């Protein structure tokens, strides 16, 4: 019989260079493709960032009073307490 247990083991241990070449080419090509997509069209990256925004900051609130304004407020409060 030509297909005995020895033939099955030899076929299973035979290196498959085609698959390794394919995996290596994908490993090398993927970063190159991604860089080219985002460098030539930056709108793609902006769209992804906007779509996956996981931090949403609230709108900017009113600015705190300056030091001079705080002094005026404190003086006004003191006058109200004394009256």
C-alpha cells in the first residue's frame, strides 16, 4: 500500500511555504496599506476618530472671575453682612 502511516506523517510535517509567504505578505502589506490610506486622505482618520470618540467633553463654562472682580464681590458681600 503506498498510502501507509509513514506517508501521512511525512505529508503532515512537510513545510508549507505557500501559506507562510501569504501570511508574511499580509503582515508586511497591512501597515503599508493603512499608512497610505491615512496619509493620502486624512479625512479617513478624522472620520474614524470622530466615530469612535469615547471621551466627550462638556461645552466650556463661564470663566471664573479675575482677582479684581473677586475683590469687588468679597467687598460687596462684606457690605451686605454689615448692613
